[in-house]
């Protein structure tokens, strides 16, 4: 659900505008059903009475909508997502917009809370592509690959957009269906992707090729995507990272080090653990100093250096042109489903130059 960076279009929902179909009748009002308006009673019978009389209470009462942060207005969404919401009533559109913003905000912080907001958006606007994309991105981050794939397919059907194709391919890969993933990756839809999504797709496919023991084929995929990357693009660091991983698979640690270094240079926001991977290759342990007060409260445990704690590697961010994106790669732990992120500072994705052949 592709917000600002993580919000709509794959973070959640910022894909092409919806198909313009109306919301199903009665959907999205946000009101609980009125008493007595549920399933009709069976013919010839009367409602089962509780002790003392009356109708049976509803077994699954609707939970209240999750709270919206005070600073969230809904105006933070991309224009194309707001356009999708025009199929709803004004009041409902405003509420759904706020829930979509909350999904984008919480994806990296609290997946359970993000899921609650996404589920609310789907309940209130089930035929709005952005709402289904938000739900799919939450499932994707949770590793619920089959559920994520189902939501992404729904987005494609409702909107006609294929921008989530890289995540769909990644989900197929994670479900243990590499052949189906590759078939989808080489479909006519893939050829129509925008440059950012082509890069993400190449990263995913390179991961599949490495899984199959074909690192050279993985490198070819990434070299072909290099034409779309430059140091100013947010996906460049992932392209560099994936290419570094591929070089390791090819048994060339020196070249891998070069590309991890390029990924570090391109990763101004620290979305990948390229710096730590580079340090590992150099045989360096990365450490971080604790706050003074933390160091004072905790005694020096055995094996610890005064007030120092080792930093563990972190995963990259999911992309598809940067949308709901972003998160870890499906079935892998890296960016954009390939378990990597790709490239180099000057070749793969570096200012228009393609990586040199091995």
C-alpha cells in the first residue's frame, strides 16, 4: 500500500486511479448494522429467546475503528489516491484517507496496528484499489504471502495497473513457486512497467536466479536494469546491494565489496544494511555507543565493552517504485523480494553506466 514514501501506490495504494466503479451499496458507511436488520429468521419460526426474552445478541459485534493520530488529516495522500476515493461519500472518503495514511505510518513500526487500519479501510472502501493495496502490503510485511498475493491481484483487477507486479512475483517466489514467478516476470505486463518498477522486478528476479544456483543469470538481470538507475533515485541503493550479493554468489568478494560500498553511498536514508555488510567483508565489527544514562544503569556484563553494544544487521525496504513497498523482500529478508537490493555506485545504476561483465 507501491507513504509519502510509504503511502499509496504500493505503500499503500498509490497506484493508478481506480476503475471508477462505485462502491458496493451499503459499503463504507462505517455504521454498525441496525438491530433486527441482519439475516432473516427461518420460515415458521420465531427468534430464539434469551433467558428473560428478547432477540439473540449478535455473535460478532463490529470492533470500533482504530484511532487516528491527531496530526493526520488524509491530505497527505498522493493525488491519484485521493482521486480513487472520489467514488465514496465525502465523509467516508475523508475517513478512509486517514486510515490509509495511518497504514503507511505504521508499516515499519507496528504491523498489528497497521493491519487494523488497513482492515478498516477495506471494510469501508472494499472496491477502492488503494485500500486493497494497503491490506496487501500489510500481509506482505507479515509474511502472509498467499493473502498478499490475493490482495495485489484484486488491486490489478480493480485498477488495471500492474505496478505491484514485482511484489506479486516476489510472493510467488516466497510460496515456493519460482517457475510461476518467472512466468509472471516475463509477461506482457512486465514490459509495460515504469522504470522504478522494472528495477524492483529485476531485483526480485535476480534473487530467484540465485536461489536456482544461477548467479550469472542474476547478474544479467541486474545489468539490464542498470539503465534505469542513477545516484539520485531511491531504488539505486537496492540495485547496488543486489548486485553485490550476486558478486558474492559468483565468488568475487572484491567486486562485492565495491558494490556494497556503492550501495552505502547511494543509501542516504539507511534503508539497507549495506554498511554492515561492507564492514563484514572488511572484518570490522560495527558498534554503537549507548546513551550515558543507559550505560550507567546497566552494569558491565561479561563480554561487553563499557557502554557498547553490537549492532545487528537490518533488512531493506520494499519497493515497487516506492509505495506500500516498502518492507522486506518476500521470502527473503532483503529489499523488494529479491532479498537484496542491488547495484553499484558507478556501474549498476550509477549515473547511467552499466555494471561491467565479470
